[in-house]
C-alpha cells in the first residue's frame, strides 16, 4: 500500500520533475531558436507555424532527454530531504534508505514504461509533422522533392531480385524496371520494362522485353505491351514509405525495415543496434534513479555543489559510453545485444553497489 511517506516523497519528486523538464526544455528550445532565427526571418515563417514547430520540438526534447530530467529531479528530491534533515529523521524512525528509495524506483519503472510507449506510439507521427514543418515551411523546400523514390532494390528470394530506377508516389507508378532470375550459377531470365503499375492486387509491367537463357546459352527474346508479374509481391506502401532516422522511427517501423533489408540483402547492422537501443534507452531512467539516490543522500563535505559536479560527471560518462558502445555495435566491433545493454548493465551494478555502501 502507498503510505503517507511515499506520497510525500513522490509529490516532491514529480514537482521537481515538472520544473526540471520545463526549464531544460525551454532552454533547449531557446538555443534552437537562435540557430533557426535566420530561416524564420528569411523565409517569413508565420508565428503560428513557429509555435507549432516548437510544440513538436518539445516532444523531441522529452523523448531524447527524459532520463536526464529524471536524474536531476531525483537529485533535487533526495538532496532536499537530506539538506532539511528529513532523511536523518526518517532513518531515526527506523526507515532505511532502501525503503525511502522504493517509491522513487517504482516511479522510475513507470516512467520507463511510459517513455517506451511514448517513443513507440506518440512520438513518431508528431515528429513526422515536425520534420515536415522544418523542411517545407521553415526551409521552404519544394514538396516535389519527396514525390519520387529512386534506385529501389528488392530481393524476392535467393534467385530473384529487381530494381526500380524511379517510383512516383502520387501516381503509384515505377519507372525503369529490371527483374533478374538466376538459375543455379547463371542468369536464367532478365525482364526489362518502361514502367509498372499496381492493378487488382498485382503489378503489371508495361512496354518491356523478356530474355530467357538456357544452359546452352541460347536466348529466347520476346517483347510485351503489358505483363502481370506475380514475383513482385511488395505493396505500393512498401515503396511509398519514407524512412527517417532510426532514432525517429517506432520500434515496429524499424523492425519492418530490418526485415526488408534482410530480405533484400541490404545492410542493417546499424539499424539492428538502434532497435535494441529502443528498449534499453527508456530503461536508463531506472538506472540513473538507482545511481542518484545514494549520491544525493550523502552529499559529503563539498555539499550540494560537489554532489552536482559528481552527478554531472557520472551522467556525462554514462551518455558518452552509451554512444561509444552504440557506434562500436553499428561497426560490428560488438554484438548488437552487448552494444545496447552493456552500459546499462555496468551502471546498474555501480548504482546497486553505491546504495549498498551508502547504507552501511
């Protein structure tokens, strides 16, 4: 059951979290506004569009820096209890540091789960709108720049693959089609077409030629006005999907992209690491909470300033190591799971040991 003590600690924590989140987000927005000011003025961007852009930008800031917000809020909460001698009074009443930390750890777990949900379902569509505003409203790029997709490569099986030179999204028409079918270690069939369109659940190749090769090297050549090609199984949505940065995609979108790359033979190691990080990064909230409690509960001789300095140093090391292991994993120096989980695991152990020694 949630007791009065828990409610008291949680109220202080969530007030601190709200203040820290708003303050740091406003600071990040202010810095970004200075960088974007030239585009706002040069392109005469309406104030309403600027406000909308920064509404979505604030969502990006929360998504990217929530563990830092939680870390600072935890420091301020426990540090306030220590400075006001409330921690000492609680311990004198028989309440251990572990019991005091329990509601904060529980809050961190819930925030971690909410963070993952936010990253998966709320952030991607909102961020897509932010990117559109930046590209088409702030930077005044023509929308025609995203009408076409170029050089699409797809592998149907080990022996069949095809290339589309250009795909027009509004028209749902592909241009410059080349389909290859291997027969053992040689080319068995080669089909070219000027275009292709999607009708009745199948792709129809238009104005093309077909080359068939047998084992003796004899070529059978024929032309066609239209040819239904069931080997091309991708739906129009597969060609229309605009893939953003891995960190801006949802878990499912990135998973689908990796599946596609596996099927087509394209590179996907970097994206696989990002997929693992989408699970581990929200859990950072739990790890930093475990670390900040003993730091703030025992400020030492240097007081608040020294505690904040040590905490800032730890957080910086944490973030740098997280980035380094991610890069090592993306470049195949570490297995993806190790790249994604090693830093969280190491700092979790450090946090637990800090709590154990703090209680002694």
